[in-house]
C-alpha cells in the first residue's frame, strides 16, 4: 500500500502542494503560481502538472489525491469558480494519474483541518473564518464541514452587514467582504486617502484618522456578522484565520468587545486564532486524499506543531 497522498490547495494567486504520509508527516511542500490570467483551461493543466510533479517526487505511487479549490464544489466536481473561470470540471480532469481524487471547497477543507488537527480539535460545532483577500466561512457541524443543500454554505463574506452600503464585486450591497477583508481594508483606505497600494497591515498599525475610521468600520462589520452567525448556529468557538488574523490583539480585542455587547441575552463564543495558518488548506487536502484512498480514519492521531505549522509523526 502507498504510504503517502498528494495534497494540493489551489488559491487565486498561488497553489500550495505537498506529500503527506499515513502518520501525518509532510514529506514535501512546494508552491507554484496559479495562472488564472491565462484562463480556466490553463489553470486545470497547471494543477494536473503540479500533481504529477509531486507524485513523481515521492517514493512509490500516491494512494490518492486531495484537492482544495474555491467556488462551488462537490466531492467529484469543481462546479463553478468565479475567480478561476471554470465550470463543471470533473475531479478526473485534474490529473492524468490513475488514482482516486477527492475535491473539497478550499475554506471548508481548511476548516476540516482545523477541526481534526488544529484549533477546533475536540470540538463538534464551531465557525472557521479565514480573513484574507476575501472572506468565507466553514461551518463545522457535528464534526464535519457543512456544505448546505447545493454546496454554497459558508459564504458569510457575502452576508449584508450594511444593506445600504458599498456595492460588492458579487453584485450585492453592503457585504461583509466589502468592508472587512484584507483587500477591502487596503482598498478603502487608499480610496479615501488618495494613495495607491496600501496594505491592510499598514492600515491596522496606523494612527492616521482615515486608517482608524476604515479599521473601525471593518471591526463593526465583523462584529455584526459574527453576532448573526452566533444567534443562528450557536458555535462553541469562532476560529479566526487568514492574513488579517495576524493582526492579533488589534483584531481580536475590538471584535470580541463588540460581539459581547451585541449579544445581550447570551454569552459570546470565544474568539481564538487558527492553529494551522497557511497550511490549513493543504493539510485538509491531505485528509481528503486519504479519504479518497479509503482511509477516512487517518488524521485523528496526527500531531501538529502549532509553532511552525507542519505535522510531525
């Protein structure tokens, strides 16, 4: 039996892939750019080439492939991804290798990893919310990511927090993502200050009145969305990840304070940082790869070094 799987986390900018053993050891980890500007077919080809490269780097043949991708996803098909341009791509199209493949939504796959290996270990119901270029959530319910009736569950970034607010790229108005994603924090400051290329981390650390105002609006939007989620699904914990979570107390403290104030008749769930960082998607894809290989029991005994991210056997 093969002793490793290929795990690949596909983002709009880059792909992170690796080989992960039965014991959870990351045998190899590499990155490649995602050629989305070249069109969906080029992205599918790039994924296939990356999988083949990773597979050939291992000792023997992989037992399976786990692939985390954005958009509307089922176990067997990438149905739609606006930022990559594809529609109805079967799992088999992502590799020329004759091995089982399982697909997963990128954020829900990261949530699966946090559930089994990270900040949600031992919890059955929590929200995993990575805040990066965009915002999407993974609702972990009874220990598994919940995809909804058609795979669209978790789009908390497109819930309206300010219904009369700015128009989002999705076409709706006042979406959480329009105010509180890292990309939007930088964009909204740049627009108001009349400068270009400002990053979210610069806004967070600035004492410029415009920066303070933009950050305050982001915190307000997050507290509104999280209060609504809490009242609907009663999570035991809210796990915040993604690049913006690296702001630490500058994010956690004000969001926690406002969330507590918004929940007048019940306690707010704890806000905790994600444990796996940028590795969450790839590690979740490894879990999918072992599931594709008929080994769903793997993962529970893996150990994570939260200081550096990778798994150790």
